[in-house]
């Protein structure tokens, strides 16, 4: 705004030196274009991964530079309008046209990608940017209107409330996963609670589809190449999902390598096409990683009257089924990392890969009702075992058998001494009924005293 006031005074001062006048106008054009360019970069960053923002910003910057070069090298004309002088010529025309074009693209991005952008940002930027664009177009027909500075000031105010508003910053920190820039677990739980309220109140926008995504082989990458490479795998997966699942409301990171997606009011065919695009996108992204990126996906379509929690369970089960299929089909990957498709069984109620050394595990198959903290679930295998008992999954008749056979210290000693398999039968609860179940703990192929990898299988024998 100050530069506009100064240029307004100099251009209407007959005694002002032409060189001084040109310098002030050049400063005005440069500052206006830099502001447009920064707003353009910020807007693109709302919807695109960082590596895809660079090229369009460079192109826009090149156009801005061309306008400034022409402003310096060609003569600026100062024409008499209705009541005031205004600048014209090749340079000012290119600068002004570039600014209008950038604003047009910003409007397009905000309008057609509003579902991907935080609502507070859209509400702050879109109305003011629209007014600014209309004002700039109006100035094309009434050049002495000199609305450019006003429009940029309006957008600056909008950008402040969208970007610099402290409340908005705190909201971002509480809702955005800082590693992947996807929405975080906190945001997921709030939006999922809101979803259940809207379902109950009959305000859901149909069709609605719930999608769950899980990275294949992350544990193997962490164990083989280190957590730094595992983190790269997570970041790449998040980037692939956010880039290709374009019609969803948000991509949420709800666990270490697990993501959830809501599709509301989107054609089922479009959703299916976006999901089908993931494998090819993963293959392309894999060129930057130590091992191929692969994501198992499960989806469930909501039908009126369904329980939303059941929708999550169905999608989860489909995802784990796809994960099983992935390991069956893969066998040996390009880095010669062995998987365990050969020991998977369709009948199992639970399949876990357990590292007894650090008391950690990864899930290949599980009954989703058990994967809840209120059901005793924990990220530590030994703690999950305790919670499993407290939650009433072990029948009183089998309490002693279970206690004698599920002792992690004994498992370590047994396998360290060359043992290959532990098995026992006990009575456990499935939903509301108790059935005899076969438990098998099998020594992993890469088992060593420093990395005690075993597999646990639980099979329902169907006998009460």
C-alpha cells in the first residue's frame, strides 16, 4: 500500500524526475508480484506434495521476471486518465497480466480443491481472493481505478487470518501429522465422532465409503535397513495416498503405518478408479526407496441403517485379507527379504509376527474387535497378553493351561536351544461364545538370539 501511495503521488507530480518515477513503479511492480508469487506457492502447497510445488512456482516466477525485465528495459508510459495518471507499456502490461493470471489459478485451486484444504483457510482466502480478482479485472477496463493495492491489502488480511492466526496454528498442530502432513489421529477421532452424529441425524451425504490403508513390510524394512528407511517408506506412502485419492475429504494417519480415508458424496466408480491407481503410483515412488512400496487397501460402502463401527471392521478385514494375498504372491522381494507366505493359513483367527527380543509385534491377521484398548490391546506383546486375559478372552477352565504355555521367557529359552514350534489348545472367547483353539508359535527363518522372530497362529477348532 505505501508503494502505491508513493507511485500515485510521483506519477501525478509534473516536476518528478522520470528516473525516480520509474524506480518507484519498478519497486511497486516487484513487491506486488512477489506477494502474488508467495500466495501462489502457499496455495499450491495446500494440495500438492512439496516436490510438485516447485515447477509451477518456477514457471510463475519466470513470468514475473520477464515482466520486470521489460519494465526496466522498455519505456514506461504515463497516460492521462479520468482525474489521474496511470502507468502503461509492455512491462506494466506483462506484470499486471501475470498477477491476474496467478490470482485466477489461485481461485481455481481454492474452488476445485476445497475438500482437501482446511475449512478455515478456504473461508479466509476464497471470498477475499475473489473480490481482489474482480477488482483487478475491473481495473483492466478502468485503468485509473488503481485498485491493485487495495486488492493485495485485502488478500494480505485474508492470508493473515488463514496462515498467521495463532488459533489456526494451534488447530493445525493438534490436527496435522507433522511428519506426513496428513490429518492425524486426533483429527480422525473428531471427524469420525462428527460422522457418527451426522449418520444418527440423517445428515450423511451419500454415497459414503470408508477406506483403510496399511503399508506392507514396514517392520521388515525397519529391521533390515533401519528406522530412517522405514520413515521414508511412511512419507512416500502418505504422499502417494494424498496425491492419488483426490476426491476424499481427508487422508488420516491413524497409526504408524496405517491410514484412513473418508469418501462422502463421491461416485463409487471414481473412488474405485482412485484406489486402483495406487499400485502404479507405488511402483513409481519405489524408485526412490530401498524396497518396493506397497499398500494394502480395504474399503466398505455404507448402507442406510448400518453401524458405522461395523463399516470400519469390514474395511479392516478386507485390508488384512489383501495383505495376506500380498505376502502369498510376493515370496522374495527385490532385496531378497524373505516373507512368510508359506506358513500363512486361511483358517487362522490371528496371525502375528513377534520379536521376543524387544517385545514388539506386527499384525498379519486379527479379529478387529480385539484391536481395542478397552479389550486389552497394547503395542507391547506381553502387555497385550495380560490385557487379553483381563478382558475375559480366556475361559476359566483354560486359565492354568494358558498361564503355563504363554511365558515369553520360556519361549526365548526354548527357541534359543533349537526348538522349532510350541503348540497347545485352550478355550477362548469369540464374540460371546467360547471355543477350543489351537495355538502354534513357530520359529522364524531369520531367528537369532539378538532378534528372536517367531510367528503366532491361533485357529478356532469350532468345538465348544
